[in-house]
C-alpha cells in the first residue's frame, strides 16, 4: 500500500495537469520522497526483527520463569537493544514529520502579519 500511495502522490505532484501553470512544487516532491524513504527503512527494519524472532529464534528459551519461550520471549529479551529501539524511534519521528507537515500551514497563517 505504501508503494501505491507513493506513486500516486508522485504522479499527482509531477503531472502538468494538476499544476494549472504554477509549476512543480519541488519542496512537496522532496518531502514525499523523504517520507517514503523513511517509511521504507522503518518497514524493512521491522520485518528484519520479525524474521529474527520467528525464524532464527523460534526455539528461544529465556531465563526460567522470567520470559516466555519462543519468538515472544526472544522479542522481549531484545526490547531495549538498538535493533529494536531504532525502528520504534523511527516510527515516532515519522509520525512527527507527517504531523508537522499537516500543521505547518496553520502556523504560517497564524504568524503572518497582515499587510499595512
């Protein structure tokens, strides 16, 4: 779904039928590329963690009574390691970037002084 939405956005941003003489808005194009790249890296890292948990460590036996066995126990044992923290942090930062993009026009309008 991410790939389909990216290409639909890029088609709309780069197509001359949508511009009505204004030209291509390169800041929106670059922002869309950055967000797509960010989400792709995040998805790849998350799938890597799932692969490590469910394929490589499916027979994980954690400390007796502290963690469940299997993929869930392994996932909980690496919860604070960089391989798991980085995708979680990237998810939060991606949400901030998307929200900031939606809110930024409101701040521009609120803090623009009227012409005298």
